[in-house]
C-alpha cells in the first residue's frame, strides 16, 4: 500500500488522470441513469381473479376462493398467498419465493386452478397472470362541463396519443361505469303486439352475430361464405325485425322501444372535480422506461391539450418526477452546504488549498458511485437519493483525518511529499477500520426481503460511495496535498499570518486549558464517568417504558393531499352517498377559506376536491354505498401551517357522521395504519363475532381515531 501511495504522491499525473476519468465517466453515467419514483425489482407476484355475477361475498368465499386456496396450497415456490372475496368477484394474490422461474410457477398455478371442476355454473373462467414490475409516473384527471360519453372519448384519444409517443406503454383510464347497449321496451307496446321478452332476446341473438358458412371452391376461384351482422350500433340493432305481419308490415325493435348506448346502471361509479365530471388517467413506467422522458412528454402534451380545448381541461394530480426533483434539490443543497463547511473550517484552521482537496472527496465519491450504479442497473429514485443524503456527511471524514495528519507532519518539518506519505500511512489502519465498520453496518440491508427489499438500493449507494471515498482519500488526496503549493511555510508575505496567530492561540487554549483539564478529571473519576452513560441509558429506557417517550415505526410525514372516506350499510342508495360527498366538499372549502383568512394568505391551501363514488378505503369498499373525497393541497413546504392542521379543521367542520358504517379523514401512510390487527380463523361467523367485539372495544379507547375494518359484506338480499 505504501508503494502505491508513494507512486501517486511522486507522480501526480496518475491522480489527475483518475480525476479526468471520474469527471467524464461520472457525468456521462449520471446523465444516462434512468429515473424512477421507487426502486424497480423483478416481480415475484401472481394474481388470480374470478368473476361470478350476482354472488355475495360469502358465496364467493365458499364456492370459489376456498377451492382455489386448497388447490394451490401445496405448490412448490409459493411463499404465501392472500385472498379477498367481495360481491361478484374474488381475488387471490400470490407471493413466490423467487427461487424458481416465475413463468414455471405461473404454469403450475394455472394447471392447479384449471383442474378444479367444482366451480359454480355461473362463474367465469379464472384469469391467472403475473404482475409486471411498474412504478408510478404521473396521475392526471380530465374534467369539464361535458357529458360523460364525450369525456370518455377524449380520454381514449389521450390514451392513444400517449401510446403512440414511444415513451409510454403503461396507461389506464378509470372513473366511469362500463358501457352497455341498452334495449328498453315499452310495456304497452309489448301488450299491443303480444310479444314477450324471450322473443325479443332471441331475435337479437339470432340477427346480431357473425356466421361463417364454409367456402365455395371452383377451378377458377375460392370464395368464403360469411354473414357479418354483429354490431353495437343502436340504429342497426333498432332495425332488427321481430315479426312480419300477414299484411306484409314489419315490426322492428325500434317500433316497440328504444336502443341506445349508455353507461351501465349496475355499476355505481363516478367522479367529479370541483363539481365537474372527471375521468382519471394513470401513467406508470416499466424498468426500461425513463420517468424524466415520460414526465417531459406529458407536461408538453397537457399544455397543448389545454390550449386546444375550452370546455375540458387536463389536470396533473401527482407528477412523481416533481417529488423526485424535490429530493434531488435537497441532496444538492445538503452537498453544497457540506462543501462550504469543509472549505470554511479547514481553510480557517489549516489551509484553503488543502480544504479544497478534502472537499473534492464528496463529488469524487458520488461520480464514481454513479458509474458503478449505472452499470449495476440502479436508478435515481427516492431510496437511492435517501442513501446519498445519508452518506454525504460521512464521505469527507476520512479525508479530514488524513489531511490534518499530513499537515501535522508538514508542520513538524517534513517536506510536502514526505509528509503526505508518512501522514497517510500513519492513520491508514484507523481510517480503514472506521469506514469499514460503517460499510459493515449497511451490509445486512442487501439481504432484506419483502416490502423492505427496496432498502437494497439505499445500502448499495452508501457502501459504494464509502468505498470510493477511501480510494480517493488514500490515493488522490495525498497526491495533491503533498505539493509545495498546498503545503508551504507561512511568512508575513504569504497571507493571513496575524489571523493564524490568534486562531492557533484559541486552539491552544481549547486543547490544553479546556479539553486537557477535562481529560484529567475524567481519568481521575473514571468510574463516575463510566456510570454517566449507563445511567442515561437506563433513564431513557424507563421513559420509553413509562410512555413518556413515544415510539412509532415510521413518522407521520406532512402530505400534499388527504382523503375523506365514507361507507354506509351495503345497499344504501347512491343519492345518499353523493349528498354526503357534496357536504364533505363544501366543508373542505369552508375550512380552506377560514384558514386563508386566519393566516393572511394570498392563495388557497386547497387546490381542488375530487369526489369519487363507488370506491373507498383504498378499494376495500366498492359500490354505491361508499365513496371518498380526495383533497388536493398546494405545495406545503412553504406553507405556514402543516397539512395535518387542514385535515383537523375539516374534521371539525364535518363533525360526527353517525349514519356511516365506516368514516375516516386523513392520509394513508405507505407503511399502513399505525396499528393493524388481523383476525384469523376458519369459521366465518365466529370471525364476525370476534371482529364486532374487538371493534367495539377499540372504539372505547380515546387515543384511537379512524377505527375501521377491511371486511366488506355484500348487499342485502
């Protein structure tokens, strides 16, 4: 090691060459690294979905879900599975171990499910698929004072434009019921013509279909015979003949009723943004796609779309690249602040030029880390940026120790090159040990599985950056510090000799008068000193056990949006739910106006309210009896009040909602609710009784808010 360090110190060309390579390769790697909101990992999840129209959750569980669970229970490669049975559908989510090829596991699951022969007659064929690894890119909503049919058509045009862009491949549209062709017959016409519904249904099915009738073949040509009569055009359906009368007149469907394309009345869903109908458009990205390019295209497209349309507007609900850039700005600000502190502190106590080369350790380590990360497939995401923010204050520690020791050897009378070599070698074991212990502390994160698997990228960034900080501190730093232009004897002509005199005097006082005397006291009273941290630890543990120091798995972070969820007894009409959603929206704006006036703001805290019918509690409740209001807030970093204050004011405005079966106000943490309890058992009725008992007991605890259960019951029968 000493020989390598001596070579770098004697021939600084090698160090300069490394710096040039780092600059070119690091900048190139950073510019070519893909950006994503969350780390992207190979998917290990499978899903099974089965539809059974008209079935209650209990029927779905007993007739379908339980049989699927029994069929896949013993398959190799499955880590665990969870299922949910709701009205008309069931879903089973499977997490594999990752030890076997996902496609092979998928085929085994498919074979096991296909072998089930005892499904109810009305159940549809199970759909078994593997979920691709995607991360969110942008969420938008299209709103305007137009009918829902027009809004849907425009949303589909937007989807087509996005898919043609070449940047986007994952896009979904939601917020409206499915379309259906409705044939509505008048009762008086049925009686007049003596018709039945069976006759009408049979006529439509016989006349609205495509039929292949073989082929005519001769020596000269071949012609396929095919009747193409299938259509979803209401005018064509209305022309279907039901009966020919004896006088030659024809009775068509349009004569006895109306045919129209409309949204299904069986599906209770809808959304409104500030009172206008809205449709949601969600864009996600695959691992091979880039969040920055997707966001750039969508922002340009939204500007052009809004310019070209007057009655409708395309809004951005969440731009995940913006959130990512906020974290990057935090990293940049922390980095610049750290560099300034290093330059100021070392420049004040040692040398300006020496402090510059110590500070260079931060960008050098990051540039090298970017090269390795780009080769390893790491993206710039929230977790990798978190790792950079975490490690940025550690990177210069080794450089500071080495530079200070080199300066001490130089002040002892050695030449710059000799001081650089001897000073580096003297602290090499201590510095290696110090940095290595930090690296070892992060190594276990490489092996974390499950939901916390994304910690891998944070650990990767920290470990690689620390490793290259060692390389820079041992080879690059001594090569540039061991130079007569960096280490030089101070004279009256060389600068701030008078300032240095007073600084050295202050350091001497702190070293010998303050720290030296304190060290003597510590050595003389060593047992008392050793007892102090032990006592502090015991007091801290006691405060935690006594509840005076609160604990939480993950802190509540101020949010830029929150939801008001409500669910009534299943079977409650849509009108009641919509009335409550309107009431909630008005309460939100009233609270906003009050807070704006109280804090003398020139712009509102709330930017929009989006009322959604038919879905609440993160999809756990579906149907006309449930809904939610999403409250979109402005950027809260410069706000005089936290978003929690706004949510609490809205809660006060709304008051108690005694009619609701479930009702919550607040943001949902990525890590789930602060307290979650699962009840497991094989007897549904016993579980229901246990749930009701636990639910009532939890409601009696004053410190708990938003107590809800995830078990959705079906409609009344």
